[in-house]
């Protein structure tokens, strides 16, 4: 199956390559050599931590709203 390049898929590629660049930049500043799989794992861990933080913040806000309603 041929992959069709669309605006959405090219945007997705841009953000993925930008994220990868930023991760490499941070690791280089820390003088760490990372493989492709290390970078992918780190990206997944960051996404999981961010999602968890957002859910905790939403829970706190929901509690505050519930108290005042």
C-alpha cells in the first residue's frame, strides 16, 4: 500500500522530527549518547508522564469545581 503524503501526515512528521531533535539536543547537553531505541523510549516515557500530570491536574480542578457548585 502506497503512503499518500497529506498535510496532516507531513505535519505529524514535522512534529516527530522536531521532538526527536529536541530530545537529542537535551541528551547531547548532558553528554549522553543515545541510540534510536533509547530516544523512542524516552519520548514514550515523557508522553506518559505528561498525560498523567494532565489527568492529575484535571482531577484537582474537577474537585474544586465540585466544591463550588
